[in-house]
């Protein structure tokens, strides 16, 4: 949830909101994004995979600590 929250704050602080009411709070959004991202980095259940290709292995994806949000689908032959 913190990873998605950090992403949302980054979008709220982005250049695409220039001229909108969100632009006035840009620095606050950036600070909030940094705080949410810090929560992700400090979480012991989250880590980067040692082998990048294992992210694409359907047999190990479900146990990956790098994937922050995923919905498990059913494999049907």
C-alpha cells in the first residue's frame, strides 16, 4: 500500500498537474511521497530479486518479495 501511495503522491506532484489546484502543494506531495517510499524501503518483507529473470518465472512469481501488488490468476490448460 505504501508503494502505491508513494506513486500516487508522485503523480500529484508531477508537471502534468501544472495550473491545477494540486500544483500549489507540490512540495508537500513530494515530502509525502518520500515518506511513503521510505516505509517501503524499511519494510523487511520487501526486497529486490537477486535474479531479474525470476520475476518472469510463473512458478516463483507468487513468492517474490519484489512484486508489491499483484493478483494471482488461475492457470488453466
